[in-house]
């Protein structure tokens, strides 16, 4: 008798769940012929971006203000499932191609990027389970990746601003960046190094909270867990992070550096061709803004700058990369939107030196990894990132490790959906 294949997809279904903000998102469940079950849920971005793939929402204002995803779930249950049931779960690329062909649009608007993403991630989890493998190991082996000996460096969110919080802070994220070469984080094992980075980040986060209370600021948090007080200036937030590093017993420049996600899309006035920093009552041309970033480098231990310029301001990105690219990580999020097409243009334009990878901006796992591989071949650093509307799903951590990404963005060291990622990071480091 032929041997039974326990790795076939025997059932696939989806349901509407809630993300960390209480808005709807998708969860896909997959059952193997062995009877084993896996599931995957997808995050939702607060700023989808004009170049990323499009999620599908119902548009029925009577439910969740039109943000429901019952139609997307129905696509999985009635359209996608019949095509995939009976297939070997290990055929990730073939399954992803079926999903792409079923949609047949460049931006996934037909089925929805959320629909495709949920299925693709569930299939990957099923593949790892069928091989009795950790997810990061399965992804790395399946896609011929070579992850490093240790995990990516986490970018800890300290302050939320922009569209991520009810605060007057213009910039989207103020980040705490562990210094990988710091003696404080030196350890004989990856487990030790990862534990020390996460522990120190948590200690500084709480030290910052105490400083805020002592200074008369509130300690409300934003959508990604960072503090979100109203402040006198954006640079005051950086000063407070530096003070918190010292208060927690660590050293700026030695143990920790700083990073910023400017989120320039919402600060750029297209008609005036100016960047408007409302809190500081300042207006900048692209050239002057690049000069300002250079000035900040003289005052602060700034090593990471994300979306410092508008997504279609290619001339400014070239200038910024030529001026700043040798001094810090210049990461493109809205600039690239995890798109192969956008990345290819960025390579040709010599724009940025790092790319933010958000898998749900593309749709399938296969496309995500293709984009990451192209970036790596062109010596771009990888920053694998969460989204504002997260779930407790920690898939991006395994993906970041599998890709050998330099950095992982998972939000602040508060809120369960963010901490779940850091707990998975230290768990992987211990394996």
C-alpha cells in the first residue's frame, strides 16, 4: 500500500477577529491530513501607503464603520479553500502563485492583501509543523536562506507620535537602538545577548516613564505601546530618552543609540514642496531638511532614520543617501512599500541603504522573501516590521530571524501584542 501523506491540506477556513485596536482583521485556520491544525492572523497598518497592496474591507457602515472583513473571510472559505484542499502544504511557492493568479491584480485589490496574506502565512506554519521544524528554520531551509548565528537587533519604540498616538509629537516613532558591540550585551550565547538587550530595553522604558511623571508629563501610551505625551519640542523627546538610558544604569553611545521614524508622508506639503514640523513651527525644503538631519547627528547618537523624506521625493532621497548614507541607517518604508518594483527603482536611484519589510504590504510570503533577497544582494539592510493594528501572532519574528535581518521593529516593551514578539525573539535565541 502507498504510504499515506499526512502533509496534505484537508481544510482551510477563515474568520473575522479583532486587532489590538479593536478593529477587524482576518485569522486563517488550516488543518493537515494528519489532523494537526495551525492558524495565522494578519495585522493592519494605520497608514496603508499609496504603493502597498490593498486590504479588502466590507464597506458596510453598519458593521465596524465599514472596516469588517467578512467578504475577505468568505473569499478564503469559498474561493481559495477549494483550490488548495488536497495540495501538499510544503508547496509554498506553488500555493502562493495560485493566490496571486486568483487575484490577478497588481495591488491585490480583488481578493485583498489581507486575504492572501492570511492564507500564505497559515500555509508556511503548516509546512513547518509537517516537518516538525521551528518556523524560522523551516522558512530559512525552504527558501535557501542563511540566517546569522544570532537574532536581529530590536528597535524599541519609546515615544509614539504622528498618526500613531493622540499627541502633538510630529514624528511617528522615537526609537531606542541597542549597540550590538556594547560590552553590556556581550555574551557567550545568542540567548544571553538577546535576553540582555530585551531586559535593558524594558528597564529603560520604565525609567522613561518615571522621568515623565517626575517632569509633569502624562504616561499614556500610543497604538504601538510607546509613551504619547504632549511636549514642547520633538527633540525634547530625544533628550528624555537619553536621560532614561542613564537613569536605568546604561550609557548613551556605548550601550544604546537613538532612531527616528519621521513618517514624512503626513508632514510633506506637496503644493508648497515643504516639510512642515508643526510642533516646532518649522518649515523645510528637502535640502534644508537633510541639513537638519546632519545637524542632529552632531548632537545625538542617532544611528537610524526611517522615512525621513517623502515617498516620491526621489531627488531628495538621492541627496540624503549621498550625504548621510555613510553615517546612519537610512530606511525606506513608504518609499519602498516592500515592493520589488519600488525597490528596483530605489537601487537605480541610489536611494536609502535599508528597506523596511512589512509582509502584509505585499501579500504572499514568497513575494516578501523575493523582495528581501533582492535588497540583500544590493547590500541594503533589512528591517522586518510590525504594523500599528497588530495581533498576538509572532510570525514576523521568525521571518526576521530566517532572513538574517539586521533589525526587528515590534513596538514598545508594553502591550501584549508587542511583547509577544519580544518573548518569541528571546525564545528563538534560546533554541
